[in-house]
């Protein structure tokens, strides 16, 4: 009887050790990928590798750099349109220049308001492979990339690494609301 009890305990211990713990990053990516899918599915994420981390300071610099470039380009276009007498194009470019200037200035203010928190990690870049089944369709193994915040919020998941940081500005507190406020004001004037 003792042997049976010891053997049972040993088997249970082995079974507990052999079970893999769920990976919260893989779970978050799989959940985000399958949002809106109303068919039965099974998705398996494998080969999950941490590639890099990005601080808020780096993300602010990336976004500020984008707007600096846009400001330079739009100012050159505005000057060109004015020289060519293209009043309608010049007017539209002037409006775009004003909008980009406001966003640029707000980004700088947001960065200053975050202070030392800009040194915290904003998100991590991962590479992974996924496969599975959606409905009756089998999904073969596909390489992909994702950006995930420290609290497991998926910002982007893409198949082309060059697209990885297109939406990562959304991690900046208040950035989405800032962009949305311009969309709302544009809709009001239409």
C-alpha cells in the first residue's frame, strides 16, 4: 500500500513538472490575433523570441522625428505651391502644416510631462511563429513580429518587420486622444 501511495505521488509530481506554464506574451498575441474571429479556432505560437525593448524616450524621439520630417516637407511644398500660384493646394498645405505643428508641440509637452518616466520600457519587440486552424482552414507555420507592452497589451502584430513600429506611438499616454481630436475637428468642418 505504501509503495502504491509513493508511486502515485511520484507520477503526480512528474505530471505537474512536465506541464508547461502558459506564456503571457504568447497568450496576449494569440488573443489579439484572434479578436473578431467568430469561428472556432486553435492557434499555436512557437519560437517566441525577445528582440529588443524600447523606452518611452525612444518612442517620443521616433514620433517627434516623424513630425519634424513632415514639417520640413510640408513647408517646402507650401512654398512651392505659393510660388506656382496654386492657392487651393497652398491653403490645404498650410492647414496640414498647422495641424502637424500642433501635434509636434504637444508631443514635446507630453514628453516633458512624463519626466523620468520616459526612461521606463514602453514595449518589447518579439519574433514568433504561429500556426493553427480557423474554422476548417489550416494555417501553416508563418513567421511574424509583435510589439507588446510590459503589461501584455499588444500594440502591433505584423508579418513584415518593417511595419513593426507603425502604431507604437499609441503607447504614449494621450497620443491617441491627441490624434483623435484632430479627426473629430476635421469631421466637424465637413
